C-alpha cells in the first residue's frame, strides 16, 4: 500500500510525551486524532485512527484514498484556516520556483510544484523550500543522503527560539526515511544532543518519495557558534558515517571539537584500531576521549602525518623537526599518566609508519574526493615500544569500516598464507602466532616467514552462506589491494614506487601470498588483482592458483610429512611401508593431509580416528580392506566417516557421532583400548584414544589435542577442545606425524619426547607445502618474462609447469628427507657434544636472534638435569634450533660475496628441475632472486650435511664469518666429492641399519670439521670476509683441482689407499662396514675420511719439500706414530668440558698439533731423507708409488739425527709419559704438551 503524505506536525512536546505517563500519552494521541479528522477528506475520516497509528509507528500500512487519487498530486480543498495559508504558501512558492526554474530548466517546477505537505509549509518559508530543493536535486542512487545546517530566524516561531544555544539542520534522503534510532547515535558521537526531530515526506510528480527531517540539537563540546567550516565538517562526517564510509564512534566528535575533517578522524581511528591489536590495554572510547581532552596535541599528531606523507605538501626546511620539537614540548605538559602514555603511543605509531596509500587516488571513484575507501599503512614494528613478541621486520595494516587486516613479514623476501579470521578482537595475536611457526617452517625455502589475516566487520545477517562468502571476497580484495598499494613494482626491470606515496624506507618489491584457512580458493582472485596493478610477479604473486601446483592432487604436504614418519620408524627398525603399523588418526579422508597420508602405505592398521563430527573405531582392521575403503572415501567429492561402509569394519567396529550424549562401546572396542566402562561420552572416548597404545598418531585435522602437564588449557588457546585434551607424557604412541598444524603444543611435544616418544614439529613435518609453493613461484618468476616478451605462450609455460610436477615433487621430498635426517643427526651429535649446542643456543639468544622462552627451549638448569640423566635436547627443540640457524645463515649469505662467486652459481641448478635447467639455464643468472636462491641452497646443504653447529664452532675456533665458513665448506665438498658419498649413504636406507649410516655420516662430519679450518688457513690469500669482493674467477677451481685429483687417485682402490695411509688407521672400520653390507668403495672412503684430511697436509708437504707423495706420506704418518701424536690427537678428540674456554682451547690444540706435525715432517724431509730406514721411491702420486703399503710404525731413528733437538725430544717424551700416566687430563696438561712440541718442531 502507498503511504499517505504526512501532514502531521510532530512537535517537541510530542517527543516528550513518549517519556511521560500513560494518561499524558493518551491525551496527546486523542488530540492528534481530532486534528487529523478535522483536516482530512471524508474518504479518510474513517481511517484517522489508523493514520495516527501509522505515524506513531504502530501500524505498517495505511490505505490510499478510495478515489485512487495519488497523494501529493494536487493538494485537496482542505477546510480551515491552516489550509488557506497552505494554498497561499504554494502561490508564493510557485512564483519563486518559476524564477528558479528559468535558471535551471523546467524540471524542478514539474517535480516539486505540489510536493510539500501542509506540515512543512506551516513550518518553513518558500525560500527555505527552494533551498531544500537544491539539496534534494543533489541526491542520487550513489549518494542518497545529505545534510545541511540552517539558521532558525527564517523558519521557527519566537517560542521555539527561546533556547538560544540550539543548532538546526536538515537531513535529505531519496531512499528511505532516516530512522531516529539510527540517527541519534551518529549525532551523539559527533557531540550533538538531539532536542527534536520533525520528519516531512515529499512526493514528487513522478511519485518519487523524498524525506526532509528537521533537527534541533545542542552541542556538548562547544557553544552553538560553530563556524561555517566546522558545520561543513559535521555535515560531511555525518554523511560519511551514514553511507558506511566512516565508522560511528566517539572519535567523530573530534571533527566538531578539533575542526578535523572526517579523513583526519579516520586516520586517528585507524591508529587506535591498530593499537588495540597491540594489546595496548585501553578501550577505544577512552582513547577517543583522551584525544578530545588534548585537542592541540591531537591536531599536531594529524599534522605530523600530513607533513610526513602528503605528496602535495611542500615542507619548509626544518618544518618536520619543528613539529617534532613542538610535540616534545606539549607532551611534557600533559598532566595525567594515562593521557601521556596514550598520546605518546599515537605518536609512536604515526612515526613508525613508513608508507601509506592515504593520498592515492582511486581509479573507480569509490571515494567522493577520489581517495581510496580503505587505508593501508606499512610500519616498522620495531619502532613501537612494548609491541608483542616476536617482532616482525615489516608489517602492513589495512583498515576500513568494512574490514581490517594485518600482514607480517619476518624478512624482505617473505611468503605465507592469508587467512580469513573470525577473531575480531585479537586477529593480530592469531597471526603473530602463525607467523612464528611460518618463520621456522620457511627456513628451508627462499622466502622468510610471513602471515596475514583479515576480518570482516559487516558480515550480512541475511542472505545465507553465499552473501557471507561474497562479503568475504570483497574484504579479501580490499586487503590484497591494500598490500599492493604500498609495495614497489618492477616495470621492464626498473623499480617503480607506488603513486602519490612518500617513502621512509628502502625499496620493497617482493610481496607474495598464499592460501590459508578460509581463502583456499582465493589465489586466482589475488592474481587477478595483481594483474590489475601490473605487478611484476604476475600469477606468481599468489601460489596455488588454477595454473599452479595442486597440493592435494600431488599430496605433497602429506608425502613430505611421511618422510619424517618413515625416518622415525626406520631408526627403530620398522619399515612403515611393509610392516604392520597401528594408527590413531586426527581428521577424516576428505582432508588433503589426512587422506593422502593414510593412503601412503597399505600396511597401516587404522584402529581409530576422530574429527569434529565423528569418532571412527576399527578394533582389528584388515590392512588391505581398510586401505581400499579409505581410498574410496578419499575419491568421493565430499565424504565423512559416516560414509565408511560398515561391512568393511572388523568385528565390533563403529562410527559414532560426536553429538551423541553417550556412546555404547562394543566388547571389541573395550578390549582393544583397555576400557572397562560400557559407555562413554564422546569427549571421554577421545581422551582414551589419545592415550592408547598405538604405533603412530597421524594428525591431519584441526584443533590442539596435546599439551604439557605444566600448561593450562587457557595457555593452549583452543577452547573448543579444552575438555578432551591429553598431556604429552600421557601418550603411549611410538611416533607422532604432524601433517596438520597446531595439533600439539611445543611444550607437549617436548614432554612426549622426554617420555620416550618420537616427533619433530609441525613446521618441520609439513614444510612440503611451502616448499612446493616456493618452487612454483621461483619457476614462474623465471619464465614469466619469456611470456611477456612473446618468446613462449602462457599455455606453453603452463604445460611445462604441469610436465615438471613429478620433478618438483622429488625436489621437495628430498628437502623433507634431509631436514628430518639432519634432526636425527643433531640429536645424536648433541648427546656427544652437548656443550657445543648449548653454546650455539646461548650465543643466538645473546645476540637477540632467538627468544628461548618464546620457543620453549630449555634453560641451563633443565639441561644440567637432563645431562645428569644421560639426556640432552629433544627432537622438537632441535627442530627449532636448526631452523633458526638456517634463517641466520641464509640472511648472512644473501648479503655476502658468496652468492656472486662464479664457481658457486652452480648451486642454482640444485633448486630447479633438470629439464628447466637444460632448456632455460641461460636465464638463471638473471633471476631476480638469484642471490636468495643460492644462499638458501648453500645454507640448507651446509646445515643438513655438516650440522647446525658448524658455522658457530668454526667462528669460535678461527674467527671466520659465515661467508668464509660457507665458502670453505663448498670447497671441502668439492675437494672430496662429498655429495656423491652422501647420496650413496642415503641409498642404503632399509639395506643397512640407521646406526651404521649414522656412524658413516659421523666420520664424514669429523673430516669436515677439521678440513674447513684447514682451507681457511691455506687458501691462497685467504677467503674474503662477508663484505668483501668475490674471489678472482678460476682461483677456487684451481685450488680444488690442485688437491682433488690426487685425493681421487688415492681413493681409487683399497691398494692405492694402503700405499699412502697406514691400514691401521682405517681397516677396522672398513671391515666392519663392509660386513654390515656397505659397498666397498663407500666403506673405504668413510673409514679413511680422517686420513684423507691429513693427506691435504701430506700433499702440501710433498710440494714444499719437492718430495714424492708416497715418501711424504710415509714420513708424515711415521712421525705421527713415532712421536705418539696420533695418541695425543685421540685424547684431544675425546676431551669434554662444560667450560667454554677449555673446549675452545682443546679444539685449537688439535689444529696446532696438525701444524707441528707438518713442520716436523717438512724439517725431516728437507734435512735428511736418508733418515728413513725403509726408503721409498719419490713419486708424483699413488698410482706410480712403490707397491709396498705405508707402515705407520716406520722405523725412524730420532735419537741420532742432526735435524732434531735431542734435549727437546727427551723433554717431549717425558712430558708425554707424565700425561699418559695421569688418571685425569685437562686442557692445562695439553697446553704444556703443545708448548713442548713447539720447541721440538722449532
């Protein structure tokens, strides 16, 4: 039904009556009915009561006149004096309107000639009506409301002017009547108190309805003498709030009180919203009140922002410094502590901003000034005091009334997923925890860790799931644009900064994102926006899109985590792919990680699983039958445990609903899980399952299910599962595989490990997903310029990506394998050299690189207790340490000469598939991330192969920095062809025991530990420091080639080795390993590895003395035996001390011992080669040497030689005898021995 035009004058007394007594209300309503009935047409006389109800909001409809006449066409012939005045008003109005229309056309005359009802004409003059028409004509579908102040002299009676401190304005709307309950909060937040409101409905000739609502208000902050500019600020702010462009809160009163426009107020509000996420501790209203109490400081803060970032502001020299000084002064004058803290925090946040899109224009005109409807701020979080730990390197905060979001990066080149969060109050806390995990997870790939999330603040109540999804996509798009708005770009290889953006930081063009919770299908959306921005990364901006690697299709996350599972069981003598393994699962077969993982072995016996809907139990499963049924579920479009066919379950198996009150347990379930009760609640059963005796817990679901006993459920932060969680020490599983994230707290993992279980961490186990994405992004970055240049088509690029799917998967799984292996080796080596690992952890903590408390790493007291019990670091703790070591090493190498060294560019080839290197290898040197890729590859290999303590120990022992150690490592690797032998050891998986493999790897590590300092000492001219220039091209190859061929010839056969190195030094290990099934060449190399290190000195001795290699070896090893230097070296190797300086001293003694032996050998060979009773032919290498084996006990007569000081010899022999006769050796004894040996060598 059409609503009749309102000709009712709602007075302030009517408003007051609603708050009065019931009898007063009845009187007013009765009076109103009488007045309406006397002024309406006969047709409406019977409907007067309904009209009153409608006007009071009590009746939803009012019937139109029976004659069908459209309301508002011609005013009817109303009886009474009031309506005679109404007709007179219209006569004057038409004349005025004709004059107005002559200027603007006839449209206004036609539309509004009879639009104004009597209640309006009684109240306002014709000139005011003409002014109102101007406002009404400015309305449109995009801007359906406006506001205008006016003076009361022209409109209101003298009685209504009694309150001289009032302001009057009108709201104009063409959409709907502004509801008073919606208007009042907006006005009150502007500092205006509503005294009265008079709504008027206007109906134009085309039946379009307009509303003119007349308001009388008082201002609570100032008197009524508002300036014209301030009134315009209020008008603009109200309209922006009403349209949703600004939020409705107490910050808006700053516009009236402080003469700030609505965007200035929005700036302060955005800062306050960010401060809320920093856990600042004050409410938003209190922050707004503080700003209102300190208006001059508030205005100065806004001025600070404009001065720093407005590209149109031409600052005078010293203006910013002057403003900063002014802020210093006025802040000192703030009287209360809370006000001071808050105002200083606003200043800190504004000063921490380094970029903003606040002055960028919107291409689609989303804001009436042309600016964008959302604000983006890039900040330096470390410039904000008290910010929650860990502190990211870079942060972007995106704000709008519809959404908020943060993106945290731990480095310039960083990547991580963006999630749709539902944590409105603390979404930054959520993402901060995630970025901490992402940081260590990304240690194996090029980018550092990053994470982002956004929240939707205006999700639709109606419209269902589709409407909510649409709003989520809109907010996600806004978030992506906010990130790109403050990010540099590359155009034809040239750096381009964002438009209209003042920069207070360095270049920053690398921004990549990925899918996460709630955004799994959004990557293509992000890439389309990147294309709109012409962003240089193209569809490499968001990995996992329609033309990227499908992680679920490849199963890469589960397969990567399975590498850890296989290792855990293999080291315990179980082949998980063939031996029966009982499993408890967390998740269901529809999930990527859970489903793919539980199809990787047909020998698994899934005895139980649960997710948020069901509990699945199969007490005695047939492995092949259950595997087939799991596969069927996985291949369904959507499935749950309820779809599991009951006939495939073993006897007593059940699928329970978690919504049930009680679960009846079959005897088979009771027996399998040791349950006495015949029924349990779902939560109680889950607790029993978690603590049941199984081989493997496979986590591929959501929720945190295991904590430590010392942790409260509140510490865990997963309230939904508080009632059913188990403690780590309660678990009886042998192994935990963490395909999913956050299934166990770090303290829970440690507790499980200390109780005898085996697990790593989620960021280690499921790193395959980020590694796969990294490969995708790096390949696209390499190929996209070819597409842009027309050298290949996009379809050809996409086909190549598809063709390389298996190759990429192999590279990713190799990284997973080696990282898990490195943790196993670290666990073994840390038990032997615990102090080295403690020293590494302490050093990183002291340098601010590692927060041991935040990472749940043990303190010295705890480690002492563990050491007394024969323990050490757990695998979860080593997982954290190894990732932090990688991160530091990556950063150091990326900034050093190593990544520019020509001989090291080949490291790029190990990152990409072979076919890509073959086809496009010429493009590798121009890859934008070349330095980072090379640094990552070197860091990964060094840490995985040589151990996490290598760089730290080499630095402690030699003073070399990370770049020098890494370069020496690469040289040693090539000198001995180590990659070949490592691959051969890894190929023995399942053929020999892990103990045998670990022992061989340990022998190689000992050689590396000694060879790296040797290279650092003997490389011609020394290796450059990190800030130096690369070595002259070819010099490293020449150095390697000088030794490599002789070493390779030595290792050609058992006989060739025996001719140079005494068999007593390697034969025992060689025989033991070959007996264990190790191939002879591999066993030979590993058993002789330490002797091969000594051969480096032997080769140098031969060249220095112009002596054949065999003769030099005979003298070198003979002297070592004759002087018992070999025995002394063994003692030094076994020495252990908790004192750092003693450990450093002893490691230095080993190097000194080698140096003295070399001196003695050179001295003997140069003085008198005839001193050897077993003369050998001088030869160039082992192949031409005499066939006689080298004897370690060569009969060298030291008592009658002219080249050796006999007094020094006797002193040496005496000193050595004293040490050998002592029950306890310490570094002081070794120091004396080396001093005496120095005298002997001198």
